[in-house]
């Protein structure tokens, strides 16, 4: 019976094969889990910083604090109904 250490080294890839082939881009990340984790954390930190730097210009600036339906103020319900249905 082969010792445990020899069993693992017998199936290990040679040093030249540890470099990823062009058709296996995920092999680099599988072989280097610590580098993969650090890359993921760096991407998350950069993304969080970029998110906090985004302006809120996508939201319109309201004239009042209440963005309610204040299209036709102080009108009778019939006038509002006719204004909506006549269009």
C-alpha cells in the first residue's frame, strides 16, 4: 500500500501544467484560492466605493417635499376626471 503523502503527490499535476491552458481560464482561480478571495474582496471594496460616489441625479428634484398627485390643485373631482378622460 502506498503512503498517503505519496498518493497525493502521485496524482499532482507537474509544475509546467499548473499554468492555465488558454481554454481553461478557471483553472488559475481553482489553483490559487487565496488570490481569488483577495481579488473578490478588492472588487467588492472598489464597487462599494464607486456606489457611494454615484450622484442621485437619476431622481428628479421636487418642488415640494411631498411627491403626491398634485397635478391640478384645488379642482373639483369632475374637472379632474374630465381632464384625465378627455385626453
